[in-house]
C-alpha cells in the first residue's frame, strides 16, 4: 500500500523540508530521500528495522 507524503507549504510558497534537504550533503540527502520513500511505501507500518 502506498501512502501520500505531504509537505508543509508556507503562505509565501516556500516548502521548509525542501530547503532543509538541499542544505544536507549529497550522501545525507540521499539517505533522507530513501527514508521518505520508505515512509511513502509503508506508512505508519514502517518499523525501525527498515531505516538504516
């Protein structure tokens, strides 16, 4: 079951999580995107064992 991950959008159109992700090193950004993907795939069924 796929879940929809929604990001908070400020009134001025900024999306803070994207700004945060862009501030990360490429390696950490890839890890963060992977965890967001896992969240979208597993939703609240995601267990700590999926996150590395």
